[in-house]
C-alpha cells in the first residue's frame, strides 16, 4: 500500500496486508510502530505514515469516513464562490450521516440514498478522492435543502439537466420563471 502512495491506513487494512488475524498482536505491533515513529496514530484504529499536519485535511476526512463518499455541498460551493460565508468543516455525501473531529478539523457526511449516491454524474477523482463538480454540489445541496440560498448566479437549466441525469427530484421553483 505504501508503495502505491497510500499514506493513511485503517487497522483492518493493515490486518489484511500483514495477514494478522490476532487483534492483540496487531495492536501491539501498531503500538510499537507508533513508538518508533514509523506510524502516526490519527485516532483509534486509524494510522498514517506522516504526521497529520502534513496531510490534506479533506483527504483525511474522506479516508476517515471509510466508506464510499465524495466531497460536495458547502465545501465545494465555498471553494467555487457559490457560498461566501466561511464554513468550519469539510462536507461529504455518503451512505451514512457522520460527524468527526480529527486533529482539530471537523468533517460532516450527509446520508444520500444509494440510488443517487453511486451515480457518477458530476463526480470525479482528484488528488486521490472523489469530488463533486460545482453543478453536482448544487444538485446535492438542493436535494438536501431545496430552498438553499446561493451567493452567485446559477445556470438553472444546467442544474435541471443534471438533476434529471442523477434522478433527483426536480426543483422547478428554482428555475421556472415566475
């Protein structure tokens, strides 16, 4: 895994890699690796080859969620200027609702129905994690809150088209002229 550039591991990943069935043996081995500075403990059962402050916090969040997820909603919308207010956490969309704090950084995952979650429309792999395009992030946000306020103008026809491709309920009050 390290040869592939992986820097973050869960205890189960290491148990499989090292073929260790005995949990106590695995924990003692990991404790010794941490003491020698070979691994850094992020939290129980979650380790890194480098100190946490040298890792991209969004990547840490994606790995900590430890299930299929992608970066979306407020985080992507803030990065792209569709939300102007500062947010103090990274937002993901996944199969469970989660809240985590790691190294002083907060991560949130919103639960999305699997029929939408695994639709690849508007989700790409970048820097080792899945990230929504701004259009997908808008569609995701409208799914969770159809009346959400955006601070920048939006091409509503593009959003409607993507909502159809994903299978999301449409939000005609957002893009139909009054």
